[in-house]
C-alpha cells in the first residue's frame, strides 16, 4: 500500500486535473465510471447500509459515472436494487460488522436472505436511495474541492414475475427523479441548446467547414451548471410484458444514445497491446469528432475512410467498459485516458487504477516542496513537475477558443513563469492542457520545436490549491480529505489506523500551509520594497 504522503500527492494530482477538465464541455471531460453491482455490492450484499456507507467514498474519489442495475417487481410495482424478489414474510439475518455503520435513520431495515447467497435490505431501496446519497454528497461539496458532475446510468432489468392483475398506483422513474431539483434534465438541456445566448458555444462543437456550432450535440461546461446530476438509461431488458409504463421518464431521464449509457466499446475490442490509435481504438471502430477535432485525423476518421463494417462512435461521452474476459490493466487505462476515452470499471476499482487515470502530473507530483510552486512540462517524462517560478523556460501557448489541439512553443524565447503571458502572441495565450488529448498535442508541439521543458499556466497558491494565472485566488474552500485507501474497504482496526494517519497528515498540511502563507507575505513585502525603490530612483533621476 502507498504511504499516506504518496496518497495525499495522488489525491492532489487527480483533483487539480479534474479542476482543469471542468472548463471543457461535460461530454468531453475525462471521467471514471463504476458499476455498483460488482464493485460496491460485491459478495452479493445488496443492502442500503452498504450503499450509504460506500457510495460517497466512491464519489469523493473521483467516480463521476455511477452505473446502477434496477429490477422491476411487476407484482408490487416497485423498482429495487435487489436482484431477486423479496419474499414476505422474510427470514432475517443480523447485520454484518463490516456494514454496521450507517447514515440511515433508525430503525435500520432488516437483512433478508433471498437465496443464492444473496442478501438484500428489507426496505426495497432503489433509485431514490441512490439519488438521495448523490444529491446529499454534492450539496455538501458545493464550493469545495470535491464539487463535481455525476451521471447516474440505469440498467433496467425485470424480476420476471407475473404482473399484478390490478396494478397498484406507483412512482415511475421520472417521478422519483423529479423530486430532486439538482438534476439536469433533457428539458433543461434543450432549453440551453435553443437559447438565443448560446452559453454552450465551444470549439468542441464548432465545425470549421460550415462555420457553425452544432447545437444539437452540444453540452454545457461544469463551471456554468447549477444542477450537477444527470440520469440516463443504460441497457434495458423491459418488454411489453413487463407491465412498466411511463409517460414522464423522457422529461427527466436521458436516453442511452444521448449520454452513451451503453458504451459501444469494451476492452474485448481492443488489441492485446491496448488502443490501436485514438481514431481507431479497435477493429471496426471509427471515432468521430464533435467540432474542431473533425479536422484532426489523429482523433476523427474522415467519412470517406469509414468502412461499411465500422461502428461509428462519437467523442461525446467516449466510455470504454472492461469485461469479464479482458479486465483493465494500468497500462490500458493510461492509454485510453491520453486519447480522451474514459474507463468504466466493472471488475475492480483500486488505487493503482486511479493512478493510471493521471494524464497530467508525473509520479509523486506535485511535490510538497514549497520552494517550487509552478508547473513545468517535461518532454522526457511526458508529464508535469513542480519548478521554481523564477527560472526561465520556454512557454506553452495555444488558442483554447478555437483550436485546443494546436499548441505553439516559444522556440527562441524563454521567460519566468510570472512573465510567460507576454511571450504568447494573440490570439494565442499562456495556457495549460485540460484533457489528455490537449496534453498529447502540447507534447507533440514541444517535440516539433525541439524543446525539452516548457511552462504551463498552472501554479500553487496554497498547500492544496492550484490555479491558472499569477494573481488568481483559490476558487473553493477545502473540506476534510479522504484517504484513497478507503476504497480498499477498511475494517475497524484499519479504520482507526487510517484516522491516526489522517490526523498526522492534517497536522503536516497545517504546518506547510502556515509556512507557505509566511512565504507569500514575504513576497508581497519584497514587491512593495522594490516598487518603493523604483519610485525613489525615478524621482531622483528626474
């Protein structure tokens, strides 16, 4: 297991990387998907206690697509997470010690043995329980470092029971989603797409051949969204005999096609060495850009080159799902992230896999040596490291408003970080990559310019906070940090140890924060003295 300091650095790297990606449309953000049935409800333990105790941990640790298997009980007309019918009356089992901690009100639901080694909660918890947990988490994290967009994907299944002869009144999936005002609905998206003031305008949806925005496939950026939950249909096993009918689901829940609820690409389609190319990740798959990237053959297969046997896949929500036959490896995850794909984990979700989702910072970066507070891209590592802001290096420039994949590196000019903006000539600006493909494009530009190191516009302004720009303040407040080791599932003794390590970690952070604050004050005082000296010198010369 990694040490607490290494975990803290990894957490900071992942969080700062996510902060940058919040500036691109949500459909193009790097993401991490987790299928709850095999990951959270492992060992066939489908209990509300386990859901409430562990779903927030997954969200804290960067999962932003939650795949849920929902089962339709046509006798009681209820959607539930339990994969088997709940008999009545039900034999109960005592709660296990690992699931004894719960945020649910007392009395807790009993545990029901439904057969086949499967246990479920007697409360028939379902979609509303999932949304309540996600909604509560996001509202608690608003304005903090854990703020995020979360998509809940629903795989609809049936328990294959004989339908009730007199169907009772029931709540549709749309009824349940409608209870949460934090859900971004298809109706809201349509309103944003058709608004006179096109808030969704982005180069990711701009077609250069027609000089128009493709509003019909556009999505907002996280930074302008007040509603942070999206709900989409994934796979569906419902049929005409399932007895479930709804007239309002479409107003609240996106179709599978709209949000790629069913990933078209799985790891079985990839070669043994991983992704073949970004534009053709596997046999018979052709990726299609959504805007400016249509002009880049590295990412988008031209229409004339698409084969009749190809499946065309959009770069909007480009997820790749692992399979029983081919699990993700760290190398495979790293490859797909660099291309701009996002993994959905159905087999395992570990710290090693989280580490592999990094496309930005190098190993054990950003370090906590506060003599170095600016990000430097190294061609030898393909990643960033921290460096002293006062050293002169080449500068990474790009026009993010029109061509995020066309970077320019100052070949004959070097600068300190503070003066780097002046090196980039309009419309280019001093910038930092926000996604894996943007990072890859910048590295290619560095190679073309024969530059080994270049500043990117990212600097540390507090112990945990990185921002763009020399005078930018931290945009959020920090809440308690959760060690990534909790993903592995701690028992009571391990939990006490983690709390002890966490206490030491907080003390360590507080000391470094105090030191950095003092250094910042000294920098301000030095700048004032320099300005005073310059003023006196000018006055004397006059």
